[in-house]
């Protein structure tokens, strides 16, 4: 990892850059192809949909990114139910067009597995392809771990199988995988607070809120 790598909080002006980083990382994956089968449309649609949720995280969560804008983490403070983005249905249709149904299905499938007790929801952690394998993801996960340990809450995320070992190093435990219809398997993972802290119960149950959000970690 670059010794000069620095991590800072995201600002409103970073919204499009963060959406671009996550869209670039998601574009070549099985999940990206499942969401938007047409590679010619995929990056634009992904970036436009992601921009909705990144904007939402500015109000109901937080964003951290590397100083060179090559990696970003986006999370939500699910200490209580949070609403959907304003005019979400209309905005999703405008952004995704004929692909909106896939995004809606993903939202519902992942939300059904998420814990109902207060937790931190790591919705996205992505590194742009040209900067992968340089330690940016590890740096963001270490930064994330230091923050969630201070608030003494579990953290929840959804990953692909190839990054299980990386997340396990930072205390994440695999949960039962989720198979998307005619699509890839998504692997939820949970990280509990350190044993010395007052952790919330480990059991996950169907959510009581109707608010959904897409989850994907690269």
C-alpha cells in the first residue's frame, strides 16, 4: 500500500466521483452484468443509480474516500429505520429505465436479510480497477473498523465470494448466501463489536421497515 495514502470524509462535490468509482468497479462483475446486461449502457446506468444512494448517504450515513479518488466506502447509519430517497421510484426509473426492476429486486432481496437491530450498514466499498491490489480496500476496511468499534454496534455488508477472506481479516463473519434469480450469489457478512463491548444480539430477522437500499462490496 502507498505510504502516502490518505482517507478523508466525502463532500457533496464528491458525489459524482464516488459514483464513478463504484460503477467502474461493479461494471466487469457478474452482478453488474445481471443488473444491466447491455455493456454499452451498463456504466452509465450504474453510475446514475448509485448517485441517488450516494446523495442519500450524505444525509443518513457517511462516505469516506482515498485522497486520489480511486477507492470509496459508503455506509448508512441504521440506528433506526431510514426512509427511501426522495421520489425514489421516479428517480430510479429515470436512471435505470428498463433495468429498474432488477435494481428493485436486488433491494428487496438484500433488505430481507439485513438485521433489524441498530447497526452500521456498509453498503459499498469499491476500488476502481486500475487501483486494485494496491491496498486501498484494506486501508478503507481498517478505517471502517476503527470507526464502528467506537460506536459499539455491529456492521453488516454484502460481498462477493472472492473477497470473503479479506473481510474475515477485519472481523466479518459469513452469513447464508443469497442466490439472485438467474444471477450470481451474494454473500452477506456481519461484524460484531469486540467481545469486551456491549454488543447487540447476533440474530438477524426480517426488517420492519420498508426502506431498502442496494448493497454491493467489490
